[in-house]
């Protein structure tokens, strides 16, 4: 987890996620689903940036459980419904 946090902090600094937090919060509120803004993928401990939070499999974001983190997508489940958000480079 420490490795994921360190890499995630670097990601936040490099991509300027803090500067865009207001826009992403507005997008999240409008869509009412979590918004994936980045993935830090490793086979043993994949993490994702969802609604400006660093999450792992099993965490909950906006009421949706993170089911799986893939190299370019995140799978969610909420209220018995499943969906996948793809992250484009």
C-alpha cells in the first residue's frame, strides 16, 4: 500500500489533479457515479484515482464498490448493478 500511495502522490502532482478538483467534483455530482481519473496498475496491488481519492479493490466511492482494477479500466458495483469505466491515455 505504501508503494501505491507514493506513486499516487506523484501522479497527483504531475497531472495537476488538485487544480482540476472543482471540475471533477462537478462532473461526479452530475453523473452521480464515481469518476475515474487515473490508474496506477500493478499485478499485486492495483490502485485507482476515483473522485480525487486513491482507492483499491474493495473500497467504496460514492456508494459504489470497486470490484476490479485493470490496466485501463475500473469495474464497479452498486445496488446490484455492475459497470466498467475505461480510462483513456
